[in-house]
C-alpha cells in the first residue's frame, strides 16, 4: 500500500467542467494559502465619484455666539467625511425600479433587521437601509456578498438562504483540510416552490370591454314598424293582421290541450307475462293437500295462568 501524498490532483468530470465555465472566477470558493486581496487603486475607478457631498443649514440669530465657539469642531468632524471628485472609493448604485417588482416586497424580506446584523457579522461590513436605498461600508469581498444578497432580495429571493450559504462557507474556510477542496457538495441547493394555483370561483363575472362611447339607443315602436313596413298599412289591414296572429295562437293552444288529453288514453307499458315452472306448481299442490278444511291448527296456543285468574275475578 502506497502512502497518500499531500498534493492530490482531482480529475473533474464533464458536469464539473460545465459548472466551472458558467461560474465567474471571482466567485470560486477555493482560497489558496498565502493569498491576499488585491488593493483597490485609482486605476480601478479613474473618473472618481459622480458628485460632491455638499449641504447647507440655517440657524437662528440668537445661536450665533454658540456656533462661533463650536464651529472649529464641526469643521474638523466634516473634514473626514467630505467627498470630492478626486476620491476613488468603490461604490455601486442599485435602483429598485429597474430590478425589483415592488419596493414593498424588498422591505418585507428584511423583517426586523436581524438579518442585517447577521450580514454584518458574516461580511464584516456596516449595512444601513434608508427608504429604498441600501448602503454598505467594508472590505471589497464583503461588499460583493452584500451586493449579491441585495440583488437576490430584489428578485424576490429571501436573504436567509444566502446567509446560510455564507455561514457554511465561513466554517469550511476555517478548516485547513477542506479549505483547498471544492465546496459545492456542502452548499445547500434551494429550489423554487411550485405554488398551487388559486382556487377559482364557481361564478365568474366576465367584465365587458370598456368603450368610451355610450350604448346605442333602443329602437322605438315606430322604428320597428318602419323596418317591417307596418307603419304604411291602413288601420283595417293592421286589424286583420292582429286577428290572424290571435287565431294562430289560439290554434296552437288547442293542439297542445288535445295532446295533453290524449295522453290519458295511452295505455302504460306492461311487463311480459312469465310462465311458472312445473316444480313450483307441484309444491303448491302438496301444501294444499296437507291442509284440511275446518281442522284446528297443529300446535294450538294454551291459555296462560294469568288470563285464567283474571277471568275468575271477573266472574
């Protein structure tokens, strides 16, 4: 048996090769020994920030003496925070309207801001939310993770899934044996839930198509007569048409009444007569022969003692 060497070479399969092509090199989990993060220099952001940070405030006149005393302290504090065009701090701007479906869905995912505390501990960054803006300060690798979590929440993916993966990565990075291995087998694969369709109501109210124009005016009696040509007839001809219509209706009613009366004379359907078999007739004849006309029953019921006592009392 040969002793295993310290440096082992793994032969990746076709599946692993496909995964490595899709994934970015910066998102690989393996961390070699002696590796250091690349420094962020002016070459990475040559144009600097977009705007300078400037603001103005108004104070009442009676606070003038107080402001003169403490103004040098204010200038000293703001001198460290001011941002100029010469600065090349790494930053990225994310807008909810271009990525997320609604800002309310993003705010609900964060809950009671306990997830931000977990993010700050795992990424060693300071995260703050103000309205629809998420700001973060920290190292370059931590800012990448925060950006990924925020983008996933905008895509309606809860941040707890990314926090679980970060916790597993942190534990694997601390282990010297698993540090140089592939971590995909340890990381969880979260699948999207296929939610069942909403129960549809029994009675569906179909909305009519919206039209800005009012509905057409219904036809009057004169319009109908003009369309049929009755308007130009004489009164005698109109009466004759009405009488013909009444007679036709009466004839239909008579035919219906006659049909209902004739239904009573129609014979109902009878079942076909079934002839009895010979053995059944023989059994009936035997039973009739065993019986005698006027003979008492075979086992007559005896009168009980109670009935006899009652009769004696009555006598």
